[in-house]
C-alpha cells in the first residue's frame, strides 16, 4: 500500500487510535472496540501493519471485488493469493461483498443478496472446470449413497405396506436429529454413520478436505450441492420411486412448504420427525465441535434466530401438514414431536409430546397431545433468545446443573456426560468465565 493511501487512512486522530488498538490488541473486523467511537471512519480504517480491519482503505476495496489494478477479474491463482493474505478480514466482516473463489474465467458470481445468486452457483458452467469436477464427484457419490439408502428403506416400507416416503428431520443444530435418523426402519449405518441422508454437511466435509477450511463460501457451495442432489433424487422418485431422508433445520414456513411440494409432485408419503431442544442444550453441545471443522458451528446470532423460527413456526408447520393432507396434496402424512423433559421421574430425555397421523382404516387425520406442558413450551415463540445465551455463564455450577437435567444416568448417557465434561473443561479453566454467546462467537473467529 502506498504512503499516500496509508496517510489517507489515518486522516483523523480517532482512526490513528483505532488502528493502534487493532494492531496491538489483535482485534479484527466489527469486534474492534474502537468502532464504538462515532468519530472513526470505518471505510478508511486499517491497522498499523498495513493489513485490513473493516473495509480497509478505498484503494484496497478492489481486492474484495476480485479486480486487479486494471479493473479486470483476477485469475484464480491471484485470487487465492489475495484470499490467503486477507482471509480473516474477508470471512469476518459481513459488511463486505462475499469473496468468491474458483469462478470460470471472465465470470463473477452475483452478490449473495441477489435473487439470481442460487441459480448462478448451481450452474456448473459458472465454475472453474476443476472446481466443477469436484462438485460433480461429490454429487455422484451422494446420489449413489441416497440410492443405497432408498433400497433399504423401500424394503422396510414394503414390509409395512406403505409406499415411497420422504422422511424429513426438523430441529436445531445439535438437537439430536442424526441419532433420531438411526431409529428409522431401513436406515443404512456404516462405521457408526448413517449413509445417504440428504444434508449439506456431507458436501461440507468433502469441500473442507479439498479447500482446507470451512468458509462462508463452503457453506453456500454445500447448499448448492445439496439442491442439485435433491433435484436428481426427485427425478429418480418420479421415474422409479425412491425414498429419502432429509436432515435439516427447517426453521421457516417456506422450508415446510418446499418439502410438502416435493412429496406432492413425486406422489410420496411424508413423515416428519421434529426434535425440540432448549437453546442452551444446542449451544452447549455445539461447543464440543472442533473450531473450523466440517461440522457446522453456527454463530450465536443465527442459532438464536433459528431457535425462534423453529419454535415460533412449529404450530404453523403442523397446520401446513394437516392442510396438505385434507386438500389431497399428499396421500399420507405423519408428524412426531419429541421434547426434552428435564423434570420427569424416571427421567426421559426425549419424550413424545405430540403425534399426527392418518388412521389406516378411516383415512382420517388423528392427533394426540401426549404432554401438554412440553407441547406448549415447544410451540411458544421465545421472547428473547439471545438473552438466554448472553446471560448463561459457563461455570462448574452450570455444567453440574446441565448434566443433572439432561443425562439420565444409564450407561450410554454416562458416556456422553463424560465427553461433555471433558469438552467443556477448557472453558472452566479460563480466568474470566465466558457466556454461551461469547463461547459460540469465539468458535466463529
């Protein structure tokens, strides 16, 4: 960076002081406490080493847009070099335009906020050939696994006398959806892992292996791969009749409608398994996941929003399923809600709180609330989810209380309790205890 550009960046005392704090304190992006000053010009703030903080100096902005000094798109080698140099700032600062690697020569992906964005990243021709080949291999492997799973599911379904089915898992991150999948008749398990379930996390792990780290781009890429896999599986469902399992958060009304529409268009049954967990359960479990690993580590803001959407839209989701059946959109539907019951004696960690199904003789919808208290909690919109995470401090007392509530003392539960205590131990060793919000935020830095 030229001396002129650096001088322009420090054109007031507030910026100079902010830059010193950034450099000496190791602060990056919007976490910089200097940003609390209204005198700081964020668009010009850089640190004293010439690196980035927020948007950096105006002369550096072209790097975000992947343009070289002549205004042309960078080739991928140059782009990778820029990315590695400024990787932390690029990933950290949500105010920047997303920095995309591996586009086809001469092409630039639209902004993530564009309505054309998903169509653009789903088009193999918009990617560098080598990257498109990676996508293609992942998709082929996932489709093969999905077919393997379908054959096993169909065998179990035929024994039950039912047709091809979509099994839709709904719930917060780390709610226990993967464990619930293992209980579905006909599920395929190899080396302790379910095979063939449709989840963006599968592609995320493969992309992680070739890209060296989970970035915002990999999250979006894996979502694109999942959409393409689902379209392929949907085409096979129309052609030969297949069953599939979908592992997703499904926090929005639109997610439920999309699943119903797929069942309608492919003439398949729909079974939804919905797992409700307290927000602190999801957050505490997420702390055990490796930082920067292939398993998602959602930031606390997203987790709070997802929790609000899941609980706030749950009653609507049930009504959507009822309406889909009564209007003849789906031939058969079922829904089961599992809730965590920390007060039961003997303790039941996951209790059925509500069931919806079609009577096989009368073909009428039936529903039953099995635990009114748990059902009411699970369908109530949380007033302030972020406050739960920000107000919960990770202390020995919190950990003991958590284990008392959510482990029942059997052999399997004792194993998970030991893993949890070992995983949370580093947080208990800190001089200044962290809240769940701060710990999850640190996972994303």
